[in-house]
C-alpha cells in the first residue's frame, strides 16, 4: 500500500491516496504500523500535477 501520511495525533495517522475517488482516506493507529518507507520519486509519463489534500476523516 502506498499512501500519503498525515499525523492526526500522537496515536493516529490519516492515510491519503492520490486516487481518492476509489480509495477514500482512513485512519491507522500507530500501534498497527509495522513499517514506514519514504518514497522520494515516482516516474510516470502521465503524472498529474501535485494537488493539495484536505483531511476528511
């Protein structure tokens, strides 16, 4: 799973998909996280411009 993270509190992260039409935001507790990886680049010929995300959950 590849998501953008927003720390909502000390114990919660909001996970945000670039394709929110199909994959809505959801909350993940820090105790349920096994690993976090940092992705620095994504190569895509049809890459859309960056957008601003609104936290909905």
